[in-house]
């Protein structure tokens, strides 16, 4: 059907991330041997993920692709805690209340997923990593895809995307580390047997690492100090695990001696990241060399997220911050784009119905004129002979005239409604979205003056604010809801 949400077969993966003021995307496919092949890398300046997705869809063919999102640092929280003393299936609910005092947003409607740290690697009690997405941020990301008729297959975070990359370099039963420098911060990842043991944000900006010699030296020294502290913490917590090596993703502009300088300060063996060891980059042409040795933070997150489809990672636990109970991106299988398409169809039907109603109104006008002439004639006759049986006929004609007028007024009101159509209502509902409130049904009765709205909410207190916002729309202005039912 022309309005169905685009489907995907899982053979082509497109990952998307907003990194600073730019939105990045990459398409990865897997060949017969299971080797990931990068078809293209894409980047565009965009004000938000919604604008970035629109530009991406215009530039690339996304039909049939599996869409993966990687959330930026500002749109989620990661917290490490002891494992809750409840069954595994209850971890999410338990952690929701356990961490409510540690975040600055409501946890009741936040999207949460919990990742277990392998017990064999821990010295003491078992631990988990909780990832939370505020509802407002989740709605923004979900609507960005839904408005284009797309859907996210998964929402990931940089820590887990980079974990997939880091694990590629593991050797035997030893842990592996990966250091990546980003625009606003760096990130150190440590993995064992493909699982995330530790993730640490390194507060060093990319502009400092790629600055002049003095600035670069100070930034790398500060980064090395934080790395050493993290490694020391790791060895205390995971005393039974040996950290064998660290791969460093050096950004373009950091200088030839950056790796040597870090090697002098960090006792763990270091090596420079070379993506050609694990990815087929031949289709990228001249861009391949830059990506292989100088990939940015965002680009590495894209490739790492796409590795969730790697044949060797089938048993690995992957994070997914999609809300299974959200109406966005789930059944019915069409996006908000359907509303626009239906609006056009309803508008066309309304125009046709309006033309038919106009013809019917003209016919009723002619009948009403004839009835009025008969009434006047009978009124004169009744005045001359009040007791005549004509009086009864006169009363009958008066009632008939009143009925004709009612039909005429109703038709005129319906014609005015049909000429305006339903699209204004649909557009108004589309504009006035509100976190925690979803409209699932709209019924217009009679001549358009009676409206029934059906929806869902996880926060009843949000309804007054939503109705107030809706009342600002021209189509709803001046209307009041006479009845409100909560089930």
C-alpha cells in the first residue's frame, strides 16, 4: 500500500549519529564471508536529528535499509551500580527507582536498558550499567524517523558502539582497550570476550589535541593522566583480568608524534587504529585512506553500531533504547507521513462532497421557495375562512417548511465544513505534539462541530497543558471539551 512504512530485510545497515553541529551516516553491508563492507559515508550540517534525517533521505536511498541510531552524549545517561537483588526480567523497573535521585529528569517515563558486567571479571559484587533516555529526548528522536515514514531498528549509545569496535582487536582471554578523541570529549573503552567492562569519558577536547604544539602536548599529557587513572581503577576492580593492549584512534591534525608521546606516558602497549583490518573500504575511493587511519569519533560510532549485525556477534548482548510500548515506530505500520497523505485524500473527498452538497442545497432551496408560495396562498384563504379545513393544511405546510429550512441549514453547515476538509485538524494535531501524550483516534460528527479525540498518556497531569497548546491552533480555537473520560 502506498502509505505503508518502508520495510527492511536486514542485509543493509544504515547508522546515524548527531555529533556536534553535524549529522553523520554510514551504510554497511555484509558479504558472503561475513566481512563488513562500507558502501558510503555521509555528513551534513543540520540543526537537529530531524533535519539531518530529511537531508539524508534526500541524498541517499534508505528504502530496504535497517536504520540504527546512536544517541549523542547530551541525550542519555549512563550509571554504574551493583546488580539489583531481583530477577533479571525486573532489572529495568528496579533500576528506574534505584537511580531516580541520580538524574535530573523524571525516571517514570524515561526509556531504560540495563547491561550486565560479566561476573567472572569482577573482584567483588556483580555490577550493571544502566542507560536512561529522557522521554522528551526519546520522542524527538522517534518522531524524526516516524515523520519520514521510517523506523529505528535500534537506538544505541557510543559506549556500546565503540565496544563492538574494540572487541575486534581482542586476543585470547585478555582484555583490550580503545581510546577515541571526540569533538567535545574523548572516550576510553575496555572490553573482555566482546563485553564491555569499563567506559570512561576523557575530558579533552579535539581542538586541543589538534592545536599547536604546546596546546597539543598539554592536552595529550592530560589525556594520558586520565587514561592511567582509569587503567589503575580497572586493575583494582578486575584483578583477575590482564589488559594486553590499547588501540588509539588518532584524529587528523594531531601530529605524527602523538602516538609516541602517549606511549611514553602510558605503560600499556599502544597501537594506531587501522580500520582496514576489519572493514572493506574499497567502495569509498579516495575517502578510504582518511577513514582507515583518521576516522572521527562519530564515524567510529557509526561503524561500531553497524557491527551488531556481525556474524561473530550473534551471542553478544546489544543495547536497545527503543520503547516497546511507544506508539511511535510501531503498529499501525505507517508513519506521521500517512497523516499528510490522508489529509490530501480527505481534502479531495471533502471537495467532491462539497460540490454534491451544494447541488442538493440548490434543490432544497427551490423546494422551499415553492412551499413558501403555497403557504402565502393558503394563509390568505385561511384569513377569509378561519374555520375552513384549509387551516389544517396550512399548519402542515408550515411544519414542512420548518423541516425544509432545518435541512437547508444543516446542508449549508456541512458544505462549509466539507470545503474546509479534515486536513487542518490533522495538521494541527501533528504540530502540537506533547511529551507523554499520544492521539490515537479522531472522530468528527455531524456538521463538524462535534469532535471526539481518543489518546493515551503516561502522565495525566500533562493533559491540561496539552489541551491548552491545542487550543492555540486556529482549528481548535474557542472550542471546549464538554466531557473528559479517563480509563
